[in-house]
């Protein structure tokens, strides 16, 4: 009887293990809305970090020229950074730093929401590009490049200051205007941003803005004193024209090099393209005035 009782106790133990040995309950499933929340968090972190860098670069400026523009830029950067909610973003993306309810729409609605939020914070970048201060401009170009490369900024909304134009058109004009700054690093950043904008899918750079991108790269190729910038502009021109032809023929566009996000890899890829058979070592001396 004692053995039978012991066996019963053993069976009871197998059916109900101690709480310390019980397996942990499975976590609740993560639906598509939760994934969108993580994407919103990533966008806010990128925007806040990028605008903060622009503000610090503006604060470090000690030049007298354009002081009013730099001051206006610093105020706008401070206002934008302060507008981001504090304490809503979790490292694992479980909360939406925007404080908004997740959308129930599909991928198209999600992309539109991200684009709308990125466009909402475009003014600091626009002011930075117009500052003519190389270090400030480079921070703005780097931030814009990251936003486009990650699919956050498409610029499909009307420009609040000029409803007849889209944000992408204003962005292209502002970036191309920075090519006039006689700084090799700034011009290299301009080429990188233009390549990322034209090669991204879906591409919203059309018409006048597309011609502006091509003309700017062509002018950098002709006018830059940096062989690296000339090679970068030449290779980017080749990729742009190839992408335009591919879209006209309805075929997929070859992806742009990883250098859209990394300056060293970008220059390595440019250097490889510049040594293709039949390529010349420098710009033609009589090609001025084509665009």
C-alpha cells in the first residue's frame, strides 16, 4: 500500500510540476501594427539625432556672414528636437515614439505616414542647406541621404511654403544649390544625395527636378578640382541615365551601391566605375554649356 501511495504521489507530481519548474508562458503575438510602431520609432530616432547634429554644427559656427540664417536655423532645430515626445520610445520598438495610434492600412499607408512625418520636419534641413556653411550643409545632406535611403522620406507632399511644388522638388533644388559651395566634401555629399534620390524605388524625382539632378552632377564633373569628385559625378551620371532608360523600358533598376549610406564604400564603388573600359581620365574641355 505504501508503494502504491508513493506511485500515486509520483503521478500527481508529474501532472502538476512545481511553479519554479513550469515553462514560461509564450509572449503574445506581434501583429503588423506593432511592426509599424517600431518603424515609427526608428524614424523619430533618426530625425531627432540628425536635426540635433545640424543644431550643434550651427552652434559651432563663429563666422559673421549669414549670422541671421544660422541663428534662425538653431532656433528651428531646438524647436524641432523639443517637439519629439520624451519617454515613449522603447529600445525594442514596443512603443511608438510619435504617440500616435498605429495605422490599420497596408504598406502604402504606412509609407505615406512615414513620408508625411519626415516632410513635417523638413524645414530644419532646408534652412541648413541654405546656410552656405560647409559643416552645417554636410550634416543636413547626410541626414537627408539617410532618410531617403531608409525609405522614410519620399517628398510626395506639397511644400507648405509653395503648394505648387512637392517637398521632393524643393529638396532637389536645395541640394543642387549646395554644389556651388567650393568644398570638396560638400560636393561629394551632394553627389551622394542626388544618386540616392534618383536611384531609390519608388522614385518621385521627375521632370525638371530630374534634369536638375543630371545637370548638377554634370557641372560637378566639369568644374570640380577634385579627381574623386569628378569620378563620383561621372559614375553617378552613368547610373542615373541607366536608371532612366530602365524605367522607360519597364525593367527593374539596378540597385545603387551601398555607398549611399557609407562614404568610404561609396568612393570605392565610384572608383571602380571610373575605370571601366573606354572611360576618360578627365572632363572634356569643350563640354561647357551643354546644360
